[in-house]
C-alpha cells in the first residue's frame, strides 16, 4: 500500500508542475479577440443610443402636439406650440413651448399668456423641424390654424440612423412615418 501511494504522489506532483497557467501567446490571443468583440459591441451600441434619442425626441414632440390640440379644444382658445430659440435649419433644436394664445395674435405675451409645457433644448445631433416652421397653432376646434398641412422631420443630423416624418393635417390629426437612414427628408 505504501508503494502505491508514493507512486500516486509522484504523478500528482508531476501534474502540478506541468499545470502552470496560460502562456503569453495564449493570453495575447485572448485579449485580441476580446478587444475586437468589445469594439464591435461599442459601434452597435452607438447606433442604438442614437436611435433611442431620436425616438424619444419624436415621442416628446408628439406629446406636445397632442397637448396643444387637446388644450385648444378644452379651453376654447387657440393654443400654440412654438420654437423657444429657433435655429436655422433646425427650428426646434433650442427647445419648444406649448402656450395659450389668449389674444389670438399668434405671438407669445409672457405677461398674460400661460405656458402649459416647455421642453429644453435637444442635442445638436438631432434635427427637429422643416427649416422654416417655428410655430404650430391649433384652433378651439382642434384644427390647424395654418393653411395646409405642416411637415416636421425628426432625424439624426448626419442622417446615419433612421428618423421620423411627422405630418400634421389641417384637421389636426397627426401622421408619423418611419424614414430610413440617408433617405429624404433625413438626408
């Protein structure tokens, strides 16, 4: 019995001596694969974050449009969604406000006309607008106060990811269409 246990002990010691871990080449190969996978995941994550920001912006803009329309009908007066600090080519980038147009003149009077909702400026990587429209008004019947439909785009500034085309019909109804990346109006 003693002889068997000594032989077993020698085999066990030999296994421990041979099992030293990874070689430098194995470790570098593993790190190279890990770096490649991480860089692929990071690129994919950037596109996902951009898509989520654009989706959130169009959802917030639609919520502001819905508020303006419903408040116009509820209060029986004109309600306006207007760009807070219009930027050329990106009218709503500086933010927007929904306010009650008590005197019906279409211009905001801070001393008498209440603001129902304000939205802060959005990142410059997102375009909101059509380049010319800075106000969207609704009548007490919920119709647009402008003549004809209003089209607003919500897109990435570089057009690299998909965006949205929002059309407000003269009857006040809103249509939203997905726009593929690098396709008009998101080019």
